[in-house]
C-alpha cells in the first residue's frame, strides 16, 4: 500500500483502521502515535497525537461511538496501556 496526498501520511506506518457507518469516516492508528479521522475519499479531517506505539483500533456503537485503541507497550503518559482520546 502506498499512501499519498497528505503530509500526515508520509513516514507513517498504519497499524489499524476501522470504518464508522454512523459518521461515514475511517479511523486509523499508526505506530508513531497518531489517530487519524479520514473521509471516504481519503481526506484527513483530524489528527490526534497520543504517546505510544498504536497497533489496533476498533469502534463500539452503543449509545455513543467509542474508539478503543490497542497499544504495543507502555509509554510515558499511559496508565495500564489505556489511552483516552
């Protein structure tokens, strides 16, 4: 896969991605600690930087959408591998 078209994609190693039918957006995590909100045509709406080597992401939609992020190992600023975004 070659990522093109946005400065946030360069030097990024995507680790996980999930689709939200409710918001019509993709949510992607990368090894360098970025959570990206991406439109279905590839435009990045928002980037949130968090400490850690992010490896997975999933979405739970009960009453509200909640993103859960898997982290490879603890980093400064994390407690019990938990990241709140």
